[in-house]
C-alpha cells in the first residue's frame, strides 16, 4: 500500500506531462496551463523533467528494486539536477543556452519573461527534487531524512507560487524575482512528487512521526490537514468576498480572525477530548493490568506454596527412606545424598556432595560402572534395574565392600541430565540366604545318610519323603 501511493503519484505526474505535451503539440492553451483563465503555462523542458522524475519515482517504488533500477533512477535524477542548474545559470548570468525552445517555440508574455524557459522557482525545485531522488536512489538510511527535507522545501516553494496565483501576488509566483511564473499544473506535479517521495519510506525520516501509531502521530495526522488547507481556503474565500465588494478589507480581516479563533478553539477542544479519551483508556488499562498482576501474584503465591509443600514432602521422603538415594550429574559427580545413603556408606552429606560417584565403588568396578552409565545415557530408556549382568558392589567409607541391588533413572531438565540411583544394602540378606542354604544342605545330608530309617509324613498320613535305611 505504501509503495502503491508512490507509484500512483508517479503515474499522475506522467499523465499531466502527457496532457501538457498534447497541448503544446496542438497549441491548446487549456492543456498547457492546466486550468481555465490561467495564462502561465508549463514549459516543455519542465514537462521533460517531470517525465523523468515520474519514471524515477516509479522505479524506486517497486517492491524490490534491483541494482539496475537504482542506477537508472540516479541517472534520471542527475539529468533533472543538470537541467535545473543550467536554467538557474541562465537567470544568474543572463545568457541563453538555447535549451528553452528545442522542441516547441514559445512567445514572451506577462507570465513568460523568457520564451520557453521554466520559472526560476521551478528550476530551483527541480534541483531539490533531483537531489532527493538521487539520494533515495543510493538506498542508504541516512539519505532518507535529507531527501525528505529537500522535497519538503520544494513543496513549500510551490505552495508560495500557489498562494501567488490565488491572491494575484506575482512576486510569489516568480520567487520574488521577475521571471516566468510557475504554472498551476507544475505546482500540482511538484505536490505529487513530494507525496510520492515521502511515501517511499513512510517509516523513516520526517515521516516517522507522521505515520507513528503513538498519540503524537495520531494528533499530527488529525491536525496537519487543518493547519495547511483551512487557512488557505479561508483566506481565499474572504479575499473573493472582498473582491466582489461584499465588505471592505477591515471587515475581511475581522471575519478571518473570528473564524480562525472559532475553528482552532473547536480543534483544540476536540484534541483535548481525544487526549482525555486516550488517558481514560490508559487508566482503565492500568486498572485491568493491576487486576491481572494481582491475579498472577495470587497464582504465583499458590503455586509457590504448593511447590514448597511438594519439596518438603520430597525432602521428608528422602530423609526417612532406608534405601540410599543418590543423584549425579552428567559428569557423574554427586549432587544428592540422602540420610539412607549416609547410613549405608558412612559418609556425611557435606563431605560427599560434589565428589565423583566412583568413590562409592570398589576399584575393580569403577571403569566398568562408568561405561554402563554412559551407555544408559545414550539409550532410549528412562529407567532400568542395575546388576542384570552381574552383582552390584558398594564400598563404604571404612573400605569394606558389600553387595547391593539398585535401579537407575534418567531425568533431562533443559540441557542438563541427572541420574538417580536407588540402592539397597543386601549383604545381611545374602548372609541369611547363605545360612539357610547351608542349613538345608546339612538337613538333607543328615536325613539321607542317617543310620536309622527316617521318613516324613503329611497330616493325612501320606509319606512325603523317606531315606534309604527306612526302605530297607
């Protein structure tokens, strides 16, 4: 949409040029001046400069201009600057470079002091507009603001010429120097070029404030049309009433003053009301935000309390558990060591945290155990029982070794991996199992090889087991 505005402005500039050239070709005064009753005409070299400027604007407004487009636009902008400087030198040094009537002849008149030559303010505007287009063609950020300033100065000069036409002040039409007057269609083309240049980069330079979504940008967009159009329209209407004899100059001044005071008072009131509405909306938003913050704080407090309770329960379970619960990081250094682990291994928490897990293993199992953990870290499983390939042995602080059964689990938190081992000392159980097996073996041997016959009966009188001597 933004580039579309610049493209439309460039096309309208070219359209006005085509109409002008048709006027010169068929000698139609209306097409050359642009409006009925206007004697000042756009000159042919002026039309050519506008044609190049329109093409340049269209090239720069393409969605993705190529390097060729930038070079072509710079070449056209340079040509516009060159023509403008040549015309200014003709006025400055009072010479004729024979560039004013190359295509169509012209005559000297009240509005045209030099046949075929563009107005001095038109030539100066072309230098400014050419510089603006040239800077935009270089596609550098710091050029944007300077290009918009040059374009705005040219638009201001054309505005002076427009006021000269509206109020019949020839000095304003000719930039205070007797020369060709700037025609109405030339003024319109300069305004279109100015709009196209501003909307090429609407988020940068001077346009950054105008297009801003903030309050300043909104107010500027509301008031700027009134500040430009309304005073000109008001003065022109009162000037026409004075020309028609409806009232004298004094009454006209008074009428303009009253209308200006009334209109700008209304504008100020509307602006103040608009600011109040924005302030009211901001206050409502702050109240809503405060409520949301309170709700969030309440939720955070509840979640924090719940987390603290959960942590307390977890810590309590760790403390009362008889099994050893040990956590290690990815480097296999101990990060958690509960009370059960203290009882089994004989180490205190403060002296074991940060130590390698291998400290709790017999030396002959350390390398193998480390490799098993690394393989488990690369596997898909999250938990498994340890000791599937053999017995698990632990080493106490005093150097004694014991049999254990254990399971290991893996927890990934972000980029960190934690391993947790739950271990139980089964050395006493193994001793009891060994004693039981020995007792059973002794009973079996004594029963089998007893010197007397022995047998075992069930409660219903059936023989369950007999030895060899009983059978004999």
